[in-house]
C-alpha cells in the first residue's frame, strides 16, 4: 500500500513538529520519547500524564475556560 500525497505531506509536517518537540527539555513540557510511521500512521510515544490532557479538562468545564483552571494549568 502506498501513501497518498496528502498523507505523505501530513506525515512530513508531523515529523517536523516531532523534531521540534524532541528538542524541548523543560519540566512543564510533556517529554517526547519516540515517533515513527507504521502502516501509514504516525505513532508518537510521550510521557504519561495521569491527570489527562488539556482537551479532557476543556470538555468538563463550561466555556470559556474558568480563570482558576487557567491559573492551575499555567502554574
């Protein structure tokens, strides 16, 4: 099976983002471990966050995001 031009372009874009993420070393940035393409899909292995992701938090709060929640996330 071959990748379409659109899929290939998207994978290249993701590889560029991964290259930037791999260089980020800061306690407030999720750690990147590994990334690769397998069967036309990008697999990314990152640090486990037991409290979930920001998207999960956004789904549980009324919009706009409460200032107290923003303060907590930024801290």
